[in-house]
């Protein structure tokens, strides 16, 4: 089925609220660091630059957190996009244990700073069949052997492995709040300012240039369009979500990851359910026409799949109102690991989190400033295959 227009409902994320706006760049501006892309990852890089006493300019083609960073499922998960069992096969046990530890610490850090926007409610990887259940059992054993808190979950939705250190959050408000913090510390932030050309030391935008010794490209969806040299490994994909009106008859305590992470949902404190996934039901997932913008159009085939999942698996009553339907772009990497490297002198790239960038993006944002200053970055080595 091809994309179709969806009637009624709000085609914007549940998370979007009124927020501060920032000017677009006009003229020439100089800084130590220029960050391109102001989602969670770019904002984290800006903060690290300020922490290192560097002056920082940030530009976004659209608006702060208007891309995947403000359109996602709101899950804060430890580890990489692969489950613990599969990640071990790829990276080895020691690395996977260390990545898990570092990413768990990052979740705690995000929670500690904004406890009103982050809920430490844990996640359940819910088994959709016997094969997945077996992998859940293996995952549980490995996590416990490595000293992480995990337990077997058995609840109304089914069985799986519960990781209590995972969390859920309000992504858009959290990123907007972080942007305001940066502005107060002297960072210069610009919206509606796309990077058109990148050279070492200069970023060209429609009405001005940024001159900076270090340039950080912190773009997830659309990364290969800005940097075509990455197109061999990186591809942009559309992911979709919807949100319901409050469902007080359900009380879901944890974030749920289902069908090996293809589907995911959780219930908000106001009892709304947010649910996303069904990428494998999206015949147009990689052919969205509007890939030049942070937004993407939701499609009827995936939204219908999500509605059937809501009713058949989550247990939401059939007459529940769907209030929001939306989509966003993310980048996937052929090796299932994020991009984190200097692509030309002074130009550092982070992105392609394989749909799992809320925590990894923040970590890499910070680490990329260390990398640019020649400081050791623990995570770089860990993410190498
Ligand atoms: C529907 C959906 C559900 C998801 N669910 C989860 C989840 O539950 N947990 C999780 O961890 N991850 C999830 N993800 C993935 C996660 O949202 C992303 O990996 C993460 O937000 C990436 O953040 P970022 O800051 O790196 O990039 P982005 O949020 O993509 O930000 C990049 C910014 O760069 C800007 N930009 C692009 N091109 C240019 C240019 N040329 N010049 C200037 N600016 C430019 C964009 O406007 C955008 O604001 C989901 C993603 C989607 C779409």
C-alpha cells in the first residue's frame, strides 16, 4: 500500500509544546566550535564545548529539537541498538558490559538533572514468540552475570526481561530546556539556518557564514544528504508514532519493547499511551519525499498497524481516541553502530544511531568535543568492531 493522507488528528508529536524561538543567522560569526543540528546530540556537544571554556555557535535547519530528538518514543535505554545478547556477538562481552554501564550512567545523569521530565520506570523487552522468549532468558542471565539489575517479567502483556535502570522522558521539553540553559551560558543558537556547505573552518548558510576551528555535525536523519560521502554506510529511514487520549482502565508501569524492538510503547503519567514502530510494515520507509526536512509524514499502513497493536496486544479499548500521529527521520548504519569520527580536518560527525539515539547521542555529543581536543574518549574504542 502506498502512502495515503490521514484524516483529522494532530499530525504533530504529542511532545511538542510552545517553546522559545531563536533567530536565524545573518552575517558572519566566529566561534571555537560550530555545531550543526540542535537535537539532543548537538545540544550535548554545545554544552561540552562551554564546559571546556570554548565559545560555541549552534545552527539548525529547522528548530531546536524539531527532528527525531523531539519526535521519538521517549525511551531512554541502556546499550546500543542491539540487545545485550546480539551486541556481545558483534562487539565482545567486555565492550558490551562497559557500554551498558556507561549508558546506564548517562540515563541517571539525565534523570538527576531533570527529574520532573524523566521517569525511572524501567523497560520490559516483551517476548513476541518462543524464540524471542529464549533470547530474553539469555539476555537476563548475561545481564545478571555482568552485575546489572534485571529480572524476569510476567504481566498482563506477556513475559520478558525487565531492565529497571531504563527510563522514559518528555524529549522535546527536555531539549528545549537544555537549549535555554546553553543560551544563558552564552551559547549562540540559530534556527531556520541550514548548513549548505562545509569546509574545514567554515560553514556556509543561506544568509551568513560561521567560522570555527571545530565543526560538529550532529544530524541523525538526513546525515547522508549533508555528507554524501557517508551514503555507502548510512541510510535515512522514517519511523512513526501515535498517542491516545488517556486510558485510565490500563495501568502500564514500564516502557515496553516488543518484537525485538520493532514496536515500543509506554503510558504517560496522564494515562495517555504513546506507541511507535511497525517499520517493517512501511513499504515507503526509506522513500519519504520530504527528507529535506526534520519532519516526515505518517502513513496509513503503519498507523493502522499501530492501532491494531494497541487493541490486540496492549489492550487499549477499541473506542479510545487517537489524538496525535506523527513520524520522524533517523539514520541507520550498515554496521548497526553509530558514526563517530573526524571526516575531514576539524569536521567531526556523530549520528546514525539505528533508532536508539536518545542516550548514545548525548554521550557522543560530549565525547566528540573531547575527541576534537585530543582527549581520550572511552566510548570511541568501545564502539569499534
Ligand atoms: C518515531 C521515532 C521514535 C524513536 N524512538 C526512540 C526511542 O524511544 N529511544 C531512543 O533512544 N531513540 C529513539 N529514536 C531515535 C532518536 O530519536 C534519535 O536517534 C535521536 O533523537 C537523534 O538525535 P540527534 O540530536 O542526533 O538528531 P536529530 O534529532 O535528527 O537532530 C538533528 C537536527 O539537525 C537538523 N539538521 C538537519 N540537516 C541540517 C543542516 N543541513 N543544517 C543544519 N541543521 C540540520 C535537523 O533539523 C534536526 O533538528 C526514535 C526516532 C523516531 C523518529
